[in-house]
């Protein structure tokens, strides 16, 4: 399959950065901004994306459509994409790149295939590829090597295997380790602050766990404005580890923690300020 025209839904932080890399690769990159937010419109204009308006036109005019969005919106988008496929009669390739559980991605795969489209599973690991930053796109499913056409110096494509759900399983494991650990770390730093032992904990971490402290400082400095997007991802991870009841509860708890941080970030920012104060210790 030759890919020349790619649709990106939606052009948020990650979607816009990926779209820019695809344009640098020489591909035509489009989006559909009907009923999208003003922020999405601004990001799309900044990236020079072609707005085709409705999702039906995006499906009709593109060889492949990448779904890059809040994981909580992934299934609803797949339903809309399936409707667009039926309406247009196209067999466009739809690639789900979201942080969702293998069972969820298989549900999406069924929706797309039953509508006459083709589907691939994918997971993005890494920050938005801007400047000199690189990120990895892992993909799986029949013909997953087709996505190697999207690869460039900053968007590295890896074929995981032929199974729908393989790439998403990898993303679940990675997110569980990184974002799950951030939730645990932030919860304990807040507990230390409430308990009056923040200075002593910082000094101990600085002396005995300097790499962990540095990692937490980097991650937690960027986490609060993104916490709202991680709620659904933690629930997906909880579903992924559902056969282990204790692990399931652990990640449901992480989802509730990120919900708490997201509400605080939109509110009085007391917990956000406490995390910032801890991170600023030691200069």
C-alpha cells in the first residue's frame, strides 16, 4: 500500500508534532476541523495542515487516517470513522495511535473492518517530536510494515508483529511503568509535605536516590497540565491488567489520583503548588 495523503485526528500537542514530521517527510497531511476546538484550529494552522472540514471528506481523500487523541475519545472517534467509511464506500486505513488496552483496540478494529476499512494498531512512546526530539511509533497488525513509509529522522517506526493489540500492549506496559510511577511518586511527595517531612525526604533522596529524584523532578514538573489526559489511560491500563485484581486496583487508584490532580490544576492549585515547591528544593 502506498501512502501519500495522511489524515491526522486530532492536531493536539502530539498530533500536531507528528503531522509536522509527516509533512517534512513530503506527505500531504490533512485534518478535519468540523466541530473541533479553537485550540485545534490554531495548532492546525500553525502546522500548515489542510482542513477538509468533515470527517467524511478526510476518509474519502486520505490513504490513511491516524487517530491521536485522548484515549477516552478513541472508541467514539472510531464509531464516527466507521460511519464515514460506510458513507463514502472507501477502504481507508485507520490507525489507532492512542493509549488504550488491547481489548479496546480490538473493539475499534472490528468497528473499522465491519465498515469496510483497513485497520492497524499503534502506540506512541516518547514526547512530541519537536525540535531535535525523537519519538517512537510502534505498530502491529496485518501489513503493519506499510507504516514504515511514515518514518523520518524524528518519527521512528517499529513493527511489533502481526497481531492487533500487540502494539497497544507494549504501550500499556510502558505507560504503566512511567505514568504509574509518577503517580506513586507524586502521592508520596504530597504525603511528605502534609506530614512535615518534605525537607528530610528530599535530602534522603538526594543522597541515596539521586537518579530517581532527578527523574521525578523532570516528570512531575510537566505532569499537572497533562493529568486530565492520563485519567482514561490509567483506566485502560487497569483493564489491561484486569486478570490481576491487585494490579487492577492499583491503576484504578492511579486514575483517581490523576483526576484529583487535574481538578486541582483547574482549581486552586494547592497540590500543584506543593509539588512545585518540592521540585524546587536544592536549587
